[in-house]
C-alpha cells in the first residue's frame, strides 16, 4: 500500500513540475526584448564602425590623390579663353 502512495505522490510531483513553467511568461518576454535590443545595438555599433572605417579610407585616398596630383602631374598653363586683342578693347 505504501508503494502505491509513493507512486501517486511521485506522479503528482512530475505533473506539477510539467504544468508549472520554470520561468513566468513575463520574464521570458522581458529576456527576449533585452536580447532583441542588444542585437539592434550591436548592429548599430557595427554599422557606425564600418562607416567610420569607410570615411577614413576615403580620406586617405583623397590625400594620396592630392599628393600625386600636386607633385607628379605635369603643370598645365591656365587659359583664359579670350583673345589678347579683346583685353585692350
């Protein structure tokens, strides 16, 4: 008889542990919300970092271009686009 009572109590214990969740629903919702906000913040941080790297590389490219253009390109005379006779008229 004691064996049946023990098995019944054990069965009730297993059913209660199965029916009652480990975490309440509001806790799971809060954790999911925090995880989602964390992922969004991480994506924003990565995007900002990539943007700053892109700006840095564009700046370096422009510096190199200006350096090459300034020191290694042949100098060209500036033409005004008017005739010399028109200047003294």
